[in-house]
C-alpha cells in the first residue's frame, strides 16, 4: 500500500476509529436514557451517522480481508 494514502496512517485510522466508537457509545447511552424515561430520543441525524459509520466499518473490513462484498 502507498504510505501517502491517508487510510494507511496509523494515527489517522485510530482517530477515525475512536470517533466512530465515541459516536456509537453516545448513541447507545441516549437510547438507554430514552428507554428509561431519563432523556430525549436520539435524533435522526445520530441514527444516520451511526448507519454511515457501520457501512464504513463493514466496507473497510471487506477491503482489508480482500472480499468483494458481492
């Protein structure tokens, strides 16, 4: 792989992974609070971001494993 590719940099990849994990944890906490009656429901934007994060993670897993996804 090309070392200049931003997907190859360990620090950038960790930062992206950390950001996705923080968003996931925040969404889960809001869902839990809402179900307990202790807070508002997550927004549509939060669900859409989670959906994009999951799609990205799945695509990266397929790329890294060499699978085509078809």
